């Protein structure tokens, strides 16, 4: 089944020079999934009894969600594509995901939402790296 992300890429009326369409679609989907997981994790952290111990996790979650959302938006715009900007955004997203995953992994043994968030962050980090490696 074709996802909306893949459908939009496949129906773009011009050639997507320099972009691996499969890797781009996977990265956009990973960014959207990660942004949702990070937002939900931050919210869940706010409901924990020891919220004071989760301040860094909450901040990292929210930063990562914002960067993933911005990355998905940049990757969804193809007209006038700028490889240098795309690479910079992907690198920033990879870094945010790596930091968020590391922070959530610290709390994963006690908070299932942190475990799930860390998994989404690692998947997004990998998708960003794959697309970075394939940029022309």
C-alpha cells in the first residue's frame, strides 16, 4: 500500500534530481513518526511522579520533535531543491535524534514511553544518515 508520503513524491510533476526517492520517503516517514513519539514522550514525562528528574528528557524530546518536524517539511519540498540545505537539515536531525535517544535510553528501564521514543529516534537517526549518504 502506498503511503501519502510516497504518493506525494511519486506524483511530483518534475524530476527529483539528486534525491533517492525511496530513502527520502523513508526519512520523511521516520521524521514524522519520531516527532509524534517525542511529543508523546514529553507529555508522558510530565505525568510521571518524579517529573523533576525528567526535565532534560522533556527538553530533549521537544527539541527533537521540532527538528524532526522541520526536517520532514524541508524534505517534502522539492521545487528548487538545495542539496546543501538538505544535508544541513538532515545532519541536524540526525544529531537531535541521537541526543534524544541517548537521553530516553537512560530512562527506558523505568518508563516504557522513553523506550519507545528512543527506538523511534534511533530509526530516524538511521534514516537521516542513509539519506545523507545518498545525496548527490
